[in-house]
C-alpha cells in the first residue's frame, strides 16, 4: 500500500481537482476508504454526489454526464 499511496499523492499534487467517487458497494474493503480520506484530506477533495446513505461519495457510472463535483468531502462526510 505504501507504493500506491506515494503514487496517489504524487498524482494528486499534479492535479487541479481531486474527486472522490468510489460508491458504497466495496468502499470499506480493507478500510481503504478511511485510509484514502486521511491520506488526501489536505487536498480539498470533492465529490459529484453522495450515496443514498450519505456516508460515501457516489460512483459516477449512473450519474448525469454534466454533473460537476461541488461537494467538499472530509472524514465526517460532506460539508
């Protein structure tokens, strides 16, 4: 995971926008959702929309193509 985290952070540092979009189905696999949130907290992550439960960023597969990431996401959910 350490190599993955380093690659993720380097990629995010070169990006203008960070969008969380993993959905709810497998989000807690090996606690990776929490690790990712903590790893990228300082990069002001956004999401397209929240899941029905409100606990996770919604996956974009079934969203309208013109949706814009606008919600700020943190470890407590959406702001």
